[in-house]
């Protein structure tokens, strides 16, 4: 639900960004000689305000995601401790180490994914795992770059391009949120099935000469 809220906040920001860019472009068309200053101020204020829900939903989703991530890592320790390349504490700590957080959380997730595959089956395809991680890292890096370009814009063309880049970053963020939802649901389902198989009692084999 929180990841869905992140995507919804991004959608609101996209709408506000498109509106602000349109108002700014109309004013720039005649060198701001006959533009509506009040309309431009309202559009700018709305666009800036739309960033607050984005930040709040992202922080809330991040906290809950980390709690979930640690729990599935602890489950993976029970399922197959040998498949885990890092200790359980890294399921939290790996996210907060500069530079290393570009690959350490993926190592943890990869071990969880391997251990969560139901017993007796080949390891599930990592396509979703890889897509989730690529979407997360890609959206974060592009978002930082887009925000810097927008903040440094001075000329009209630079401002318009900056709007476009930030809007594109929000679109990528929505894609990353959708991939995260799919990843969470898939891994949770895998662990549920793995746990159910462990909990299913095995009927004893009848002794020689006995019938059912």
C-alpha cells in the first residue's frame, strides 16, 4: 500500500510539473511581456508543494520496506543459511553505507531469493529481482541528476529542459515502485509456500505386511 502511495504521489507531482512547465512556456513565448504572474506563482507553488507528499510517502515506505526486508532475511536463515552471503544485520546496514549500498543490498536480496525457492524446485528466475534492483538504482541516480539540472537552470531553455527531466524522473520512480510491489509480493509468496511445505507433516511409511 505504501509503495502504491509513493507511485500516486509521483503521479500528482508529474501533473503539477506538466502544468508548471506549460504556464512557464506560455510566459516565455513572448519574453514574459504579457504573462499572468499570479498564475505562474500558483503553478510554481503547487509544483513545490507536490514534493512534500513524495518525500513523506517515500520515507514511510522505506521504513516499512526495511522491516519487511529484515524479516524475510531472518526467514531465509531458517530455510537455507548456507545460501546467505552476509549476516542478517546487513539486511538493514547495507542500505546505509555510501557507494556500497549500490550492490550490498542486492547481495542480501539474492541470498534471500535463493533460500526462498520452495524445496525440490530449481531456483526461481531472477528476472524480477534484477528488474527491481535496476529500477531502484536507475530511478535514484537519474532523479538526483535531474534535480541538479533543474536547480542549476537559468536560461529559459534550461528551465524547460529541467522540468522535463524531473517529470521523467518521476515516471521512472513510478516504474520502480511498481517493480518493488511485484518483488515484495513474489518473494512473500515464495516464502509462504516454502514455509507451508516445511510445516506439512510427512505420513510415515507403513511397515512391511501392514495395509492402510
